[in-house]
């Protein structure tokens, strides 16, 4: 089991290169060092779509999405059966977050790894989850497949959670303008 943290910035030692960060679990869990470790690091960097050219870089030289990819590679280096993903896309802009989710889905197929996502982002839940557990104050209040959990009837907390998600309504601006015009006519 491995963990991918929410804040990649604080999850990596800023004084270590990407190769050292990704290579450490290879040495720790499998006792592999030297050229064999370096080869595995390059394989992992290729899997996360970064490549060998990033091996000698430091975390400060990476974007937020690249840092998160390095954390994914580090977790994969241990060959886990389960990866705990704690808000892995919350600190990223939507386009980069979408790229990370696509990468995780591809890695899930390639590496046969399961994910446990901890998130408040219902768009992420809808795009990646097979099963969902809604928790409130440390207790599971609803559990099932995505279709079961996201379909009514809802318990009060799940209803509140799902209704709190802002959704863009087509035509909202026209409605707001019409409403303002009606208010000014009344004055």
C-alpha cells in the first residue's frame, strides 16, 4: 500500500532529485541499487509521461502537475496493490487535474493497482469511482456503486453534500439580466 498526498510540495524532499525521490522505494522495498535502480526510475518516469530528462531535476524546478506525477511514480516504485489518493487533484488547475486522473486510470489498467480516493470533489468521484462511501463525522452514511450512491433517495447528509455542488446552468446570465431589468422597471 502506498499514499499519494494532496500537497506534492511538502511530500518531497526539496534537496533531492527526482531520481533519488523515485529511486528510494526501489532500494528500500526491493534492495535494488545502482544501474538497475536507475533503469527502473527511467521506466517509471516514462510511465508518468515525464521521461529521463526529469531525473536530475529538483522539486522546485517542476510544475504542480509534474510534482504530483513524481509522487505517483514514487508510489508505483513500491509496486503496491492499493494506492491511497488523498485529494490528489485539489491543488491543481482543472486541465492538469484531468490529466492526472487520466494518467491514474491508465496506470490502474497497466499496473493492476486499486485506488482509494479521499476527496470532496464530486466531479472527480463521478469520473473515477466504481464504488463510493459518503462519510460524515467519521462514519459511513451511504455506500454502494456510483449509480446507487448518486441516485435518490438520499439520506439527509448525502442530499446536502450533493446539493452543495455548484453547477453551471445554461442561460443563467440571461436570467440574471432579465431579473435585474425587472427590478429596475419596478423602481
